[in-house]
C-alpha cells in the first residue's frame, strides 16, 4: 500500500511529538471525565444523604452534556457550509476535523 506525501500513516502520526501529546492529553481527560461522573454524585450523597439530590445532580450533568454536544454539532454544521475547495455542506463530513486542527498538528 503506497502512501501519498501529504497523507501520513497512523504510525508516523503517533511518533510525532505534538500528536502524541494531543492523544495523551485526550486520554487523560477522558479518564478524568469518568471519575467526575462518579465523584460528584458520591460527594452530594455524602454531604446531604439525600438520594433525590443525587438524582438531581446526575440529571443536571446529563442535560449540560446534551446541550453542549448539540451546540457543538450545530456549530460544526454551520461552519461546514462551504470549504476552501468549493464543496458544499452535503459533500463534506460533519464529523471531519476542522482545518485549524490539521494545521496545529503539522
């Protein structure tokens, strides 16, 4: 399998210092998010002793995650209206990384 000069393989990317730091920080952040999902409700239960308060905290956390995810999706759809090559939003992928991310990594 031949590679294009502008399209490095994953092994080449992972050896790049900035890319490795980005993936490492993302992994650490994901682990911290999972601790967060356990720690806050547990703290509320220890402080108040009320299961209803725990349910409220979990509900607020879920609503905040849902709203922020929808806002990011809307912003991504709006920003993919027409990219530099002249393709319209129907041709471009909603989940593709923005061009600024690619420039940062290189």
